[in-house]
C-alpha cells in the first residue's frame, strides 16, 4: 500500500515529526488489549465519523487486507447511520466501494 503524496511530502519536510507521529500510532496500538484486526475496524469507524475520505479509504483497505469482507466494512458504515446521519454514510459507502473496485 502506498502512502498519499501529502503524507510523503510531510515526511520529507518534517522527518522527525513524521517519525514521532508514527511512533505514537504504534504506542497507541500497544497500550490496550485490542488486536490489530479489531483496531482497524475501530479506526475505520473513527474515519467514518470524521468524514475523512483518505482515512475511510485507507482503513477500509487495511480492514479488507486483514480479512474483513466488503460486507463487514460496509456494515461498519451502516452502524454509524443513527449517530452521524445519512449524507456522511452515503459518502463513506461510496469511498468504501471505490476501494472495493480497485
């Protein structure tokens, strides 16, 4: 999986910050009992809740790479419907479908 250009540009311009940011991600995963597979689904839910196109696509890709089915990933989006509403879910499902089509 390739990283988005804005992030690779950030890494070139601010290598120490990028390194610290990546280390923080590792520490956050290690601090609790969730396994990596469950963490991917949680992060997908967070990306959906914030409406982050890049985050949704990245986390959907990671979840499916980790064995979640497309229907399970779509279900994660549907679960957010009562909380965040219809338009953000339609957008999220569209981005998830883009990942599935890749």
